[in-house]
C-alpha cells in the first residue's frame, strides 16, 4: 500500500481545469462523490467553442452542478452571474470552497434540489447547464419545468448532457437544437429557447 493512499481516500479525487478566461489554467479540487462525472476537458472545450460569443454578461444556471466545472468555466469567461445548484452535501461544500478561492462575487451556491429550485425561482436565465446523474430520469422533468416556470430568457441557450442511450427524451416544442455530439457514453446538445416568455 502506498503511503499517500489514505490521503486520496479523504475524498479528493482530482481536479477540474479552467480552460479559458480570467482564471485560465487554474485547477480546482473535486471531491470523490458517488455518481459525480465532471465534464471532460474535451467535451467542455467543444461546448465552450459552441458558446464562444454567448457567455459574457449572461445570467447562468448550473443545474446538478457536481464539480461545478461548467459553471466555473462560464464564470471565468465573464458571465454576469452563475448560480450553482448541487444536492450532495460534500460536492456542494467543495463548490462553496472553490467559489471562496476564486473570490468572485458573481457566483453563488444553492445547496438543494434543482427541480425544487426552479419550481420556486423567479429569475430569468440566459444560459442553463443541465448535466444530471445518469439513468435517474431527471433530464425530462427539469427541462419541462424550465419552460413551465418561464425561467428562460428569450433566445436563452440550454446545454444538455445525458447518457446516449436515452431515446425517449423530448425537448420542449419551443426549443431548437443548435448543436449535438456524442463522446463515449455521453450525448451532449445545445438548444435555444425560441419563444418570448409571457
């Protein structure tokens, strides 16, 4: 047994790297939480290439934030605000710690359930990241609730990352699919909200 094995069991499993922006190259620790799948650098780079001109000055919601990798990348690229939602206590504490490390006043953490948050939310979001735990049936109800609660600004962008065998997902009728790719077991898509909220 290696001497530092007990240290790795303390629940730090690795790091996320911020690719670009004001925190470019910064590495933030990630806790080892069951079911946590930080978006890979390759996928993240593709997604933010898609979003190259659509992050600055936006109001961002990072649902099922996990490591916070997507939200922190948006924060680095000068989003006006990023709200992280994470239900797991350990993962949420690590996001809070990383927010403190970056000392960015435009980030805030909601420790709780993403669906409950949206059900009581009164803000409009320009960019929403949805990367739920796989095979728990959370993508569809969350997307439907975003529309039902009028949580999306006109022309808001929605990034969705799901297991690629998920065949019965139906995007809301007013969303148009802008981009789509598959990497391994992951399907990732970018939608745009197309109707004015009433």
